[in-house]
C-alpha cells in the first residue's frame, strides 16, 4: 500500500519533467531557426549593399589629364655673371691722388676713374722730350754735312772717305733721333697711364682703392661690368650632350624673382668633358636690357631641347610593367584600364605626354586606387573647393 502510493506520487513529477524538456527543446529549435534566418537575411542584405555601393576615392588619389607645354632637356644650374666684365688695374706705380667714381655709378668708355701721382713720370717725360729736341738738332747737322760732302765729291774737292764718314755720321744721328722719339712716346704713354680710364661703357661694380693708397703695376683698382647681357655657366652630363647645341633655348628661374622665368640661348659648348665628373661645361647668354638680373644670383633651369603642347599626365599614373603602358581611368562612374601611347617625358615636372589612350579632362587614378578592378563603381570625393591638386576641377563620377 505504501509502495503503490509512492509510485503514484512520483508519476506526476516525471511527467512534468518530460513535458518541460520537450518544451525547452522546441523553444531552442524555434530560436535557432529564427537566428539562422536573421543571419541569412543580414548576410543577404550586406552582400547586396557591398555589391551596389561605389568605392569612395579621395582627391589625393586622382589626377586630371590636362593640355600643357611639355619640355625635355638636361637640367642646368649655376651663378649668373655679366657677359662683359673687366678689372681695371694700375699700370704705373704711385700714390692715388683722387678717385672720381664709386660702386654702382655708370661710366662711359674713356672716362677718368682715378688719378695717380705723376711727378716722377712727368720728369721722365720732360727729359725725353728734351732729348728729342737735341737729337733733332744733331740729325739736322749731320744731314747738312752729308749734303755738303756729296756736292764736294761731285766737284772733286774731297776724297771718297770723307763722304763715307759724313754718311755714317748722318745715319748715326738719325738713329739717335728715332731712339729719342721712341723714349718720348714711352714716357708719354706712362704719363697717360696715371689717368686711370674706363675700358668700356658700363657700371662700376667695385672700387678697390681710395685716395692716398699706393698702388703697384697689376694692382686692382676698379671692376667695370656691362649688365645688358648676362651669362650662365653650367654643366650637363655627357650622356645628354646630344640634346645640347649652340642656339638651343635655356629657361631658368633666379633666386630673388620667385615665379618668374627667364630665357637665354646656349652660345658655347666646351669640347672637352671633365674627366672626373664626366660633365660638359656650357655657357648660355641671357639678354638683360632692363638690367633686371645682377651678377652672383643663383639660377636653376633646364635646356629646352624639345617642347610642344600636348595632353600631359603625371608619371605616377602610368603603369609600364606590362607589354604596353596603361592607366586606370574613371569613366561613367566606373573603373577601366586603358592602353596608352607615350611621347615626351619631363623628369623635372615628373610628367609624360600621352599621344593616345587619354584626352584632356579625363580622370585617372593614382596610388592604391589604381589597383581597383575594372568595372568597380567609384565616387570621387573632391575637397571643399571642388578642385583637385593642381587647380583643376575634379570630375565627380
């Protein structure tokens, strides 16, 4: 009786346990199915969004093909110097009595720049002039003696040896006169050299002496320059010598004139390369009618061996790893790879001419953006000014 009652009391508990287990299993199954459906729905939704949304590209990863002048030629740099320059030096010794010009002053050819003490030289000049007068008198007497002797020998009044003696005396007197005149001319030139004169019309760039200084022959006194024409000396690698010849333009910028370009032409090419550097010296002449340029300024530019206006693209946008060069272009909002034909290259601006494959206004991708697969939809994000680097308006696709 007791056992029957105990079994009877346990049956409802087992039934309740079984019922609870079945309910939990059903709930877990429902929850798992819902979570699976949700994950599937989420995957489908994300996959659909990824397939349809365009890739956003920053303005730093694009370039706009533009028409510009592209140039080729070796780079050149150096200091400017006046093409015509002279250092006026003392030719006679003495003390500087007076200077008449200062640095920066324009002078004419032959104008007196300074005066050197001529006391000793003037005394020598006066002595030479007196010697000339004495020699002229002696030569005149000898000439008359010769004429007289020739008349007497014709009349048979004197011997032949007397005529010969008169001739020798006349020859000696004429030689002494010529020597005296030469000495006078030399003394006169020395006296003239005490007046230091400008060799040509120009500007005094430097004055090295003052009144009271004692100078010796060869001592520097003034530097005169003619600034209407300047020259630029530089070197180019021997490998690029084929692009350098007389008459080729040279374009350069000068420190002190930012944003301004000057132009000259090659006038001389050194026929011998430097054996140490394998560089060839060239000289370019630059017109300077307005005296804008001054000597000593540093100039940096290039020899414009060839130039023309064409469609230009940065070298970084061109992929030359394949059989033909190519670039990645954005057209109609999608990426496409185009084959290019290239022309001139400008290493100075890191740009290259495109003869076919791209046109002015096309948008090309740079950097990591150039690795996008063809057909990928893209959207160019322009900066606030809606301008890409270089000032060109970015194309929004």
